[in-house]
C-alpha cells in the first residue's frame, strides 16, 4: 500500500470513527459547531469518510485531494470564526 492509499484509509477510518465513537469528537467539534454538534459530528464523519475513500482510490485521488483542501479550509474558517 502506497503513501496515498495509507493517507486515504487513515482519513476514512477517522471518518468512520465519528459514527462508532461520536462522544470522542464532541470536544473537537463543539467549538466550531456549538449548535447541532451531534449532527455536525455525523456530517464531518461522512465528509472525512468520502474524502478518504476518494484519496485511497487512484481513479478519484485528485478529486479527493481537492475535497480535502476545501474541507480543511472550511473547517479552519469555522474554527477561526468560533474564536471571535
């Protein structure tokens, strides 16, 4: 398994963990998403799972990395906005 596949699988596993153990993600998620934190944990988990699978598969890798960039920027914006 190459580095991109390992990265994709790691991101996807983290995404799935949002559904298996959502309480672990409450402290991380609550700051940026104080309202409907539980729903956002699931949305973020679904996003990370899809992005990870896309990065792991060579045919969709470029799209996966583009999605990762947009998703990371959006999470950063939400986090910065919450600090105001």
